[in-house]
C-alpha cells in the first residue's frame, strides 16, 4: 500500500495503477461503514484509492472541525488490511493552495435539510470532492447512503460539470442495535449512546407505518417526533419526508421517498435516513 501526501506523488503513482480505479473519499477515523465502501470498491475495480482529509470548508464556524477525531495510524492499518492500493493524505495546502478560489456552488438541493441547518456545508463538500476527483481521476467513486443528501449533491455535481466517472451508492452500515456507524458516535457517553438508538427506532417506525398503509407524511412525522421526544437527551433538528430527487417535502408519501432526520443527543448531532418504497 502506497501512502502519498502530495498531488505530484499522487499523479506519478496514479498513472501506473491498473484501470478501473475505485476511489473512496473519507475524513478518516475509519469504521466498518467506511470499510464497506472500500470492500465494494475493491470488488468492483482493478485498483483502489482512499483519501483521508478532514475538510475545513464543510464545517461551520461553531462546528467540530478542531475536535473531529483523528487516528491516521489506525486508519492506515485498517486500509492495509482491506488491500487498499493507495492512500492520499494531503496536507491542507495540497487541497487549498494559498489564494485558492475555485468553489463549486450548490443550488437548491444544497439549501435543504443539512444545508438549511449547516449553511455552506455542501459548498465545502462539493468543492473538496471536485478537487479530489481532479487529483485522483477515478473511474468510480463510492459514497455511503448514510449521507443521502451528500450523495445527491455529488451526483448532481458530476452530471452538471460533466465529470466522467460513476458515483456508486453503498448501503448504510449499522451497529447491532441499529445505530448508523459514524465517526461522531465516539463523542457519545454511555447514556447518550443508549439514547442514540432512537434515531433508528424513529426511522423503523416510519417504515412500519408506511408498510401498514399510512400515506400521510404529517402523521408519520408526528409519530416519529413523539417517539424521539421520549428520550430526555434528544433534541430534534429536523424530521423530513421528501422526494428522493428534489428533497422537497411531501404531504402524501409517494415512493421512493427519503425519510431523513437530524437529532442532537446531548451535544452530538447525528443524522440517519431510510428510503420508503
Ligand atoms: P466521512 O468520513 O464521514 O466523510 O464518510 C466518508 C464516506 O463514508 C461517506 O461517503 C459516508 O457516507 C460513508 N459512510 C459513513 N458512515 C457510513 C455508514 N455507517 N455506512 C455506510 N457508509 C458510511
């Protein structure tokens, strides 16, 4: 496994990697969710590259950029174990050279849900992903369904900018009790960790109600709200039942619909989603 830090080293090695190249962008502190992406990339491509870069431009000023968990040595050992061919761990100035001023602006899709709660978040995501695509030049790029809106934004950007690669969706990997794996789960204390399962329980409730014939999105949202509010440490940011394409809120559930939620458990903000239909 080659580990490179600069764009120059990357481009030299990239030229020798057998095609097709599968690419997994991450912010590190890897868990089984990330490794599922790497495994799928490995199964579907002749070579696999992974990037580890905690991207400052997708964090708001009062968010957790500085505290975001980092453990590069452990990450490298895990990636080596999966048979990764190349890891790109750029320092800040490789991605954002002095005077950098080439932003990818995201339209309406990026202003809903996570974008409404985290202004500028998707501009940062789209910009770093475009930069990484430009440097790594993958044939396929792997993203988790866990970040459903990020996937939509990246797919739209790839189509709008005519970037020639395939974006592949990988299902959400969960803990045995249903909590979606996330690097941020490490912030939870034992009591918060116990209550955090309520996100998955609320999504499961939505799926059950829909399965029983409930089509009124308002009814489903209210039942989910009531369930989450039973946990004293949980504070709802949003509960959304929206079109999977436009992310516009639905009054009547028409499949496929994206049910997505953001909930703070104590100080930790968690997101999760399921698709109905
Ligand atoms: P991050 O390091 O949080 O930026 O995540 C890197 C990639 O891993 C993104 O495409 C995420 O959607 C994906 N990912 C994170 N958690 C999970 C999970 N529990 N299941 C599947 N994919 C995930």
